[in-house]
């Protein structure tokens, strides 16, 4: 296995996660719970579209020990149709307002600059962007020292766009190409003045990748840690798990948890998951085995 180059800290708005200490103590990765405020989510069928349902789900995650909650108001499943800015804001801002003092870090899952801006004003700690801040105005939001308040940033790799990304994904070497893209994006932001400790990276499982590409990235996941930034693994309930197991999306709990453990074993600093209690339990066992 490749040697792991783990960052010491990740600055995430009001929170400073000591990743170096977690690694030294053989603790589990950070767990980011997914909160989809969308009626067309691929994974939970819009179960948490209503504000009260979303808040109850967030409270359940907090009780289970989640570290971050990632709030999204627009589906990015393959073939998803974009929603308007106002519709996205109407979905996420009431939830952010209700959770801003919940005691765990909040993340906004969006590529729209105005949604980022308003979410940060409302109290989120992290911007999680599938476009890696390549849409108009997005970089300016996280570069604004007053607005961004040292927010965390998650830069994800995606080939093409959500509508077309799965039509014919093609790479010569998926790991090298994804790693190079993420290095270019992190370097660009740092050169513009973003503190390196604010940036995490996400290779983007399922975003413009075939099953073979996804498996190769999981097999060689430790290579992404060599960039010196926290690496997020988002594999929960993805179609790659369905192709391997034959399970429908609602029946992918076990492979999702297994994927999180495999990513942790290969150096993931953050795992983004739907099934928070089960993932935390599995990672607790994994962590305990590291110190046995």
C-alpha cells in the first residue's frame, strides 16, 4: 500500500478538525452525514424534503455522533435536471437556519455561487462543490475573507456534467488524471490566497466514472492522500455498489458501510454517508482494531 501523507488539520469554518491527532490515536475518519432536501434524491426518495423531516433526520445523525452534516437542495444524480437558484435556496436556507447552532459543522452541497454566499451568511461552515468551484463566481465567494470566514472547501472531480457524465466516461489512467485535476484546483486556490488547511479533495466516485474506474480509484485510493489535503470518500449507496451486489439503492446499507471501511483503510479523512449510525459503529470497530 502507498504511504499516506495526512494533513495535520482541516479548518472548517467554526471548527478545526485535528486530523493528525486522530491519525495518531487511530481514530475513525470524520463522518459527513448526507441530508438531501430534494424531492428527487436518488438515494432516499425525497424523504427529508420537508424542513421538519430534515431537522429530525439531522438530530438523529447528531445523536449518532456525526461530525458534519452536508445539506443539498439539488439532485446531482446522473441525468438530473438543474433546479432554479430560488428553488434551491427555498429548500436549504430554512434547514440551515434551524441547524446553525446544532453543535456540529454544517456543509452546503452546491455549485451555485449565490447559494454558497447565502448559506455562508446563514451559518454553514463548509462549501462542498461537485464542480470544484469552476462555475461563475464560486471562487470569489470562498476568496472573500469576510464572507467565507475560513470556511472549509471540498473540491470534487467530475467528468462532463450531471446530465451527461455517465454516457461514456473515458480515461487513460483514471487515478492519475483525477489526481492531477485535484492538484491543479488546489494549487490554483492556494495561489489566490486560500489557506491550504481549508481545502479537502474528493475524487468523485460515480461522477463520470464507469464501474471499472470506480473500483480502480478505491483500490488506489491512498494515492489521493499524497496531495497533502484531507480526502473525502463518497461511495454511499452509489450505483457501483448496485452493479456489484445486484441490490437496489434502498438495500445498499451493507456494501455502503463496507466501502466506507475500505476507504478508511486506504487513508480517507472524511467519509460522506447516508447511514450514519451504522457507519460510525463499523468505523469504531475498524479503529479499535488499529490499536489492538
